[in-house]
């Protein structure tokens, strides 16, 4: 039996366990949940997954999703130009 665990790694090096896997270039909130795009605002904390790696040990697999903080101009690319 193999146990698979997923983690997000913040830019500062802090690590948090998450209940799901992420993809490279996926935009997520501060808790590692995918954001619904396009966003309605640029006034939020958002990260992009820039690297995914796996560490395998006997009976377990750890997936690490490395995040980079998006600045306002990068978030603007994901903003809905026609808010409802």
C-alpha cells in the first residue's frame, strides 16, 4: 500500500499539506486551492505553480508543488475585463 501526500511550498520555504495535486502554471489562492479564472479583481494574494517534484520512499510518495507570488501586473492578465 502506498500513501500519497501533496504539499505546497511557499516562496519563503514554508510547507503546507493540501488534499489535492496541482499542475504547473496553475493559479492558486493562499491555501493552495485553484482560482476560478478570470478573476474579478487584482486585489488578492495569488500564486502560480512553477515546479512540481515527487519524493518516493518505501510506502509513500510526497508531491511538492512550488509556488511563486504573482504581482498586480501578472494578476491583471487573469482579470475579467467585463465584470458582472
